[in-house]
């Protein structure tokens, strides 16, 4: 693995910790009416020299990637009936008793949250707003929807991994492995069939299996060891050269635009990992009087009182707001 001069991931987390020390607990929901905030954001998108997009789970939720309710019942009704959980996240922590059932569950999970398209064109509408501008995107999402929508992968940093990748449980193997072919085979093994558009559907009148054959349980192609998802949950997360290149590109981008008219556009970032996007965006806004912080979030649009005049806070559905901005 080659050496890299900068580590944008750990640099941005340090900015987040610095923000915690710098800002007090006084929060603001912005100034002016919702209409005023929308008009201001539209102007900033047009005038900004650079746009740093920070995206969390709320962006994909707005695009239709919900993890409970109707979508969950459509794809996991049999698992829900047998094991009692009522959302996909809970299912991910359920003890299924065997690798065959565990990976059957995860095959469905990966398929619908990585290889299917989002029901709503929220990512595509976001791209329309920044296309032709100098932008960079950092996201904690692992569903690959930015690249599927056409965002430039050279301007994209997935900090927490990718549902489309496996990694070995053997720490000596610092590689990741594409899982698309495996997912498709595992879906077929459970009884799903593709419709005319190439999308897997539950067969009419048929039954689904909640298990896959033992020979289909995924293994590391290097040494046959067990695999897990390439998702950051602890220090075993594999950071490949591609990941490190994106981390360095993010660091370089922020350095190059630390003094200009920068718009830090935060979309759907909640309270789970604020130190990766939200807090660093606050810190960089405070450090640059020419910058603007904008937050679009349903029920969680706020900023520190110290940067209130530089901030735009819009409480609403991200998809609807982006649609309004593009009209």
C-alpha cells in the first residue's frame, strides 16, 4: 500500500472535536422565513466558488430508501414473522443461528439498498444543482447512490464503506471484494425472479427460502476465510488505496478552498456521526467569514448561535427542497 500525504478522514474528525470545544450549546434554527432561507440558498448555490456537500442517511431516506414500514414488509415479511423484528437495522443484529440464514438476509439487504435504484430522483436533482460547479462530496452513506446518479467519483469520499464490498475477517488481507455477482446468485437461490426490467421480484404463488445453500456462503477469494461487510464499525475496517486516495482528495480540496466563497451544504446528517460532517462544517464556517453553512434536514435543521449570520437552516424534506431549488 502506497504512502499518502494527507488523511482527510482523520483531519475532518479532528475538526469536529475542535468544534465541540469551540462552540457553546446555544443553537439557532436560522433567521427569516422558510421562503427567505430558500431564496438565500438558491443565491448561494449560484454564487459560491466551491460547494462542499456533506450527506447523511436523511438524504437516502428522502430518496425512498426507508428501512422500516412498507418497504421492509415487502422484502422481509417472512423474516419479520419468524424472528420478530420490524426494521432492517434490527434484523442486522439478529442471531439467525446459521451462516446460511444470515447471508440470505444480508443478500436481500444489500440488493435493495445498493443495487436497486432509489424510488425518487433526489440524488439526480442534487446533481443538477451542482453540475458544472466546483464541488466535492463527503458522505457517511454506504449505498453508492452518488455514483449511480452520476456524481464524479474523483470528487466523492465514502467515509464508512460500501454495501457492495466484502472484506476478510483475516486482518492480514487488506483488500475488499466486489459482491454484486454473489448477491445476484443468493437472491436467485432464495427463489426471487427477475421481471422484464431486470429487477428481482417475489414469485407470484411461489415461496421464498430464508436460507441459501452452504456452498453459496461467501468466502474470501484469497484464502477462504470468512468475510464481513466493508462497513466501518471498529478498527478492523479495511481502508484500501481507493479509500485513501479519496480521503486525501478531500483533504486537498478543503485546503485549496479554505479562504474562498465556500458553501458547506449539509443534507440529512443526524446525531449518530456529527463529528464527521456536521461539526467540521461548523468549524470551517466559523474559520472562514466568506463561507456559508446550509443545513437541510427534516426536524433537525440548526446551527450554533456563533455562526447564525453565516447559516441557512431549512427544516423540510430534502427531496422537496431540492425540487424547489431547481425550479
